[in-house]
C-alpha cells in the first residue's frame, strides 16, 4: 500500500492521487478531498512567497496519528495527506487531504476532521514574504474553534506561539 502521508517539495497530480487512493476497490462509495492553495492576498497583506518548514520524521508521525484518529471516528477505508514544503508561490497547491469511505458522510466528515486537525496540530512553520518584509504566520483562533467542534482542544492561537499549519 502506498504511503498515507507524504511531505514533499514537488507538486502533486490531484486526479492521479485520488485514483490511486481508490485503486481497484469496489467497496468504496465515496472519495472526498480538499486541496489547499497558497493565497497571494490575505486579510493582512499581499504574500509573494510562502516558505514552509517542517521537522522530518516528526511531521509524518504526527499526521499519521491524525489519520488513525480519523479512522477511529469515521468509517474510513483509505486516507492520504500530502503536504508541500519549501518555497511556494501564490496559486500553487500546498496540501491534499483525501479520504475514501463506503458512504459520503463519513468521507466528508473525515476529510474535514483531518484538515481541521492538520491546521492546528501538524508541525509546520510558515514564513510569508510580503512588501513589508518577512513574518512567521501564526495559527488562527478560527482554526482552534474548528477543531473544538470535534471535541478536541488546541490553544495555538491563544498562546501567541503560533504552531500548527498556520494560515494555509
């Protein structure tokens, strides 16, 4: 079975990844996915480059644990998270979260759960280059609130330390 978590600099082919996730399985009734892209214009400023860093090994283990948690909560048959690192430009794909399940509700919910968890708990650090200079992207209160609806707590934005996947 292919890896369920990939951290890479290279872009990915969404269609090929979704086809590979389902494979030849005939018990899959739904595949839900989320593709995140780098925003060039945010509420705060214009981003010309977003640089992502991670801690190799720790990042993959953290995301794999997120997938295990999603499998415990929903009827997940297969899941994949691809997250890019390095120097990314506005409009480029940054993340793919995909989930296969027998039914659409489980696929949608597991995909949304994984994305919410990824935004608050995955060890990525983002630096935005703007006309005003470079700055680290902090976690958002909205991301903590999204995770809370799953019964999980995060205080990334409240403690001022940033963390999580930042503003991706």
